């Protein structure tokens, strides 16, 4: 017993090992798991008992992990509440606009603690080969619609290169409304090489003729998920960040259009985008492309090859 009072567990284990005691006997004396004792013995053989004791002493006296400041925690919560962003975008926001550097794991730890529904981490997607690609702004714009409920529909479009969206609120899925929505999208984007849509009723003759008067049109193949991946990702963001599940009425179309306009402005100028290099905003990436087109294309290709994130 006096041996245990004057020697550390490490020394006791090492002395017993040198005296040909079994690992089981050592474990019983020092009250440690076999794997722990094996790890001690292996390391002591490598560096010697004195170096091992010195290292373990230093480890015990290391400073504990610093606590996350309450102000930082509150900023994480505020950003999440305001924008509904994932941890990666919150990290980007804290660094760029608040001068705060913090580990992604720390952000997710606090999101899990503060929100009933845990935040979803960065998801890894299977690599898909897009059938339609763009190497410059305004080469390809994808179109779709979102049923907001109450007979209200969002006619959505997105430049798949710059990720700039356009949203027009309508009250039906008729092709004439699709053509009218396209006119507004065209006013926003200007000259575009190719417009792509699915085969919905709103994208039939009148819509197609409106498109083909100024550009090429292509119907995406049905049941091919990746064909409309860019606009589908935007639609999810529009739903969760601008038009959450609720009751929308046709009489409020003008109000809803203003709401959509505010969101698209925010999306283009303020919202960090995981589908762009360094999570730039669409306007930042567009400006970056104007300065260095080749590098911008290469960086975007790398991001696109890894995922289709919104």
C-alpha cells in the first residue's frame, strides 16, 4: 500500500511489468482497463519512464478549453433565427461581418443546445454529371414553379452560373401566366443563351414561344433529378427562408411579390452561397468573374464537382 502512496499509477504499472507481472495483475492493482495499461507500457518502451511522466504531467496542467463568449453564442442564435442558415454559413457570416473566428463544430454544438430541431450539418452528395452546364453568366437559366398554397404560385428562375434568382408571383399554372412571368424574368436577366424548364402545363406553347422569340429553350427530362438541381435547391431556400408553410391568398399577390423581391435582393447581395467558391454571394462571384473569368470558372467547377448545395 505504501508503494501506491509514493508512486504514480504509471510507475507502479511499469515496475510490475518489469517484474514479469501479467497485464491482468497490473490492471487489478492500478484499477485501469487493459487497453489503457497496454498504451502506457507501449509509450514508456518508446520514450522512457521519465519522459513519459513529464509528458503526462504537462498534459494534466494544460489550460482547459476556453469557453465560448456569451455574446458569440447569442450572435449564432440571432443569425440562425433571422436567416435560418446552416453552421457553415453562420461561420462565414461571423468571420466576414463580425470579425469572429470560431470552429464549425462549436457552432453546431450551440445550435444543437439552443434549438429543439438540431441543425443539419454539411451534407455530402453523390457526384452527378449535369447535362446542362454554364461557363459564364447568362448561358443557362433554369425555370420552375413553387405551389405556395391558396392558389398562389411562385414562378422561379436562376442563372446556374452566378446563382442569381428571379421570382414572380402568380395565381395559376396556365401557360399564359408562364409567358408573362418569363417576360419579367427576361427583363431581369437580359440576353440568355438557353432557358430550361420542366414539362409542366405553365411551360407549354405560350411560354415556349415567348422563350424561343429571344433564346433557345429546352425541356428537362422527367424523373432525372439533377436536370433541375439548381432551381430545385433555390426553391427549397425560398420555401424555408421566405415563404414558410402557411396560408397565402390570391388577394395578397402584390404584397407577396414585394416579399419575394426583398428576398431575391437579400439572396443576391447578402446571403452566403455554398454552391459558389468561398461561399461568396452571387453578386460577389459575378464581380469576381468580371475580374478573372478563367479562375472563377475553375473554382466554380471544383465546388460543383463536390456538391449541389444551395
